[in-house]
């Protein structure tokens, strides 16, 4: 059978997985592993080109009539978690299922009494949407899925997985004729499995001995087997356990899975450093709820002056280099139909300066009341204004520290300039912060300065035609006007064209609200006339059976993209914000609206950064 010609090294080497995928996946997973106190190691890899080619050819994905007809390769990206204790494997697996938008699809080793294999616990997860779309895969997207594999192992079995994969899966070293060697291999694996079980049993036995010897700190360490600091149990807690060994036994017998789950799900902004005292506290909350222990912690926290204060002061970290990230930019002209260029210039400059004055006048008490040249800096702030009313030139650059996020500085730039008989209006808004904190604009920030909307409302902003924060309805009288806008090479902002015969989905989408969100950096059109709908569908290649319920987006630098009603209703939109630890999803029309708004905002930044 002929090999799919796309399954070659040339096509595979066109795949680019940016480093943000590694950084964010490891950040998401390790944050939880550390919080839960697991002893672990973690590794990340992108499958090598040769391995990818071999797997594509071996599995022959998408070939009709085969078992992989409807399948794609799912492990281009892999993460391996190596745990030190065998009973942590099942706990970690169940907790990973709660971390991403959907639980993993797991494959595990099926052992029997006659055969031993390297323990396999492999899960396939969907990549967070914002990471999936950072991956460049121009040729093989139909054959490689936007998923990643998580392998959970114990340290004992880690090395043997590599050997088994290479010699048993990739080759036939343990095949026919090598039964004796295969048996020896199985006996080694059986020994490793026994070692894993024996370590846990040994520590439990040791913990029980510590219980009998009233060595409460050691008892907690042996039973819970978490990565704790060196702090000993508080003397008052030791006294309670000494006086009530039955209570101490409850802590020794308590299901450690529940304690680990509690730690994993901890949502404190500042998580306490894991120590014996903290473990006693949360186990008491989950189980015995002994009032004597509660009172001890009330006294501890009162003396410390803050709750959960079991951590030591952090060492000073050196300052980091900042990166700059745009969150809005526009390159437009002022509307001068009803105003002269000079009048439009003066009004727009006034709105921008009024915005500066309202924000900075308390920091700079010598800031002029009306627009004028000005330059001054203070710790955390800077204002620079150049104003030439005669030549119709205005430029501002202002910076300020963020009032909520430490180490973030906001930078606003705006300019007005006479170009021919028109007034060019440029705006950019960006922030600077340490590079390692930044993720991507879709999931972090999008922000246009208030003066942009005020100028759009009271003077007018033109991108070929005037921008409106509402829907422009299209019929036979103004269809050509819409078409000319779509096809105008000078257009910077996208045109979004709606057509709807079914009011149910379009009402749920809420076009008016959508126009309110993006109307000053996108042109929103609604075709109502049936003849215009048919003409539009014909001229722009829409499906003749589905065009009357559709949304078509025209960017200035890309082919038009149409989504039909079925596409819109099946949309899911995933939001992952690492800093806020917020993960959630929406479906249907609202999801599509969120997705489209996010896409328009991304394009706004991408397009302007490239110009």
C-alpha cells in the first residue's frame, strides 16, 4: 500500500511548537503538583521529526478502511510526571482530570498473574485553546491533533519504559525466539513493582512505629509522604497527641488522598509553605475537627498576625528586564465632513489632553489646564506633550504604574498630524512588565484609552468610512457602499457581515452588544434584503444552502472567513487565565461571540505591530 506522501520529514519539519507551550503547560501542572506536595520530577518533549514521521507512517492515520480512519496522532507534545510513591500515581491521575477543560482519555497497563509489564498510565488531554493556536502546522493539521500526552510513572519504572518502548514497541527484541530473555525481563519488572509496593509499606510500618513511640512529627511525615519543610510539630499539638493517642491515631489512619486533594484545590492567593503543622490543620478540618486543635491554631495565627503564616521570608530576587506588549492600536483619520480639519484637530487634541489632565493632575500639580507643551517625570509617572496649533500637530506619551498589578507600567501614545487635507489620528496603548509573567493578549488584556471613544463619538474616526458603535443595515441602496468598503485596499479594520433568517440564534448572539464591544475598531454590517443576501453569497463564494444564516469576516490582510449557523452553535470558547487561576468554557452563540471578539482584538494588535 502506498505511503501517504505527506508523511515525510519535509512536511513534519514545518511544524513549529513555540516555547510558550512548554512554559505554560509546565507552569499549569507544576503549580498544582507543588501545591499538593507531591515528590515528583517532570519532563517535557516535542516528538522528534524522525519519530513523528515513523509514527505517522506506522499508524497510517486517516486512511479509509483502516482502524485509524478517524484518528489523528495525539502525542506530538508529551509531558512525563515521575512520582516517588506508587500510590501517588492514581491520586495524580484523578487530580489531573480536574485541571483542564476536559478529563483525560487514559490508557493503562492491564496486568495479569502470569505477566509483568512496565506500568503504563498515559492520558491524552486537549491543549488549552490559546496554546493550540500558537502551533504552526501548515501541512499536517488533518493528521496531528491539538492534544498532548501526559505519562504518569514511578521513578522505579521510568528507565524501563524507554527500554521497552525501543526494544518491544519499535523492534522485536523480546519476540519469538527470545522467550527466555523476555521471561527475565518480566522478572525484573516484577521486582521493580515489588520495590514500589515495599517502599510504601515500609514507610507506613515506620509511621506506625513512630505512632507507638509518640514521635508525632515523624509519624506525619511517614504517613502523608509529602514534600514538607523541616519545621517540627508545634509543642502544643504534640501535647494534645500525647494526652489523646486515639486522636493521634485518627491522623495516622486518615486517607492521605483527601489531604492531597485539599492541597491541590487550595485557592489561596499566597499558599502557605507545606509543613507538618499545616498538614495537621487541614486534616483536622477534613476529619476529626477537634476543638483543642482548632484553638491551638487560633493562638498560632493570632501570634503570627496573619492566617496560614507558616512560611519564612522569601529571599530578595533581582530586578528583571521588562517586555512591552501592545493591547490596542489604531491608525485612522478624523471625520471632517461636518467640521473643518482645524476644528476637528482642536476638538480631538482637547479630548486627549483632558484625559491626560484628569489622570495626572494630582501627580503633576503644574500641569496646564488646557492643552500646551509639557514634559515632566516623577517616580512612577511621565507626561510629555507636544502641541503646535498652527501646523496642526499634537503628540503625547504618558506612563503610569498599574494600581493593582505590581511591576506593570502602562504606556499611552497618541498623535494628530495634518496629512494633505486630512487629520491623521494614531493611537497605541501598551504595558511593560517582566517577560516571564506575560502570556498572550487574548487571555491577559485588551484596553483602548477612553479618549478614543470620546473622539469617535464627538468628532468621528474614519477607516475609509466613519466608524460606528452600532450595526449598519444593508439593502439594495447601500450594498455597493458596503462592497467598496470590503474591497478598499486602504481599509485597516475588519468588516463583519451578518445574515440571519433564524432570529433565535442571532438574538442569542446579540449583534447590537457585539457592535458596542468592537464597533470602533470593526465595521458591523447586517444584510436584510433577500436579493442582497443572494448577491453577497454569490460574489463571496458562500454555501448556497446555508448562506442565509451566516457571519463572514473580512480582514484587511487575509481571505474572508464564513461561519454558518451550525458552526456557530457548535462553538466552544475556552478561557484560561493563569494569574487568576480561572478556567472556564462557554458554548454556542455566546461562545462564538467571545471567540470573534477575541480574534478581532488579536488581529488589531498583530496587524498594527507588523506595520
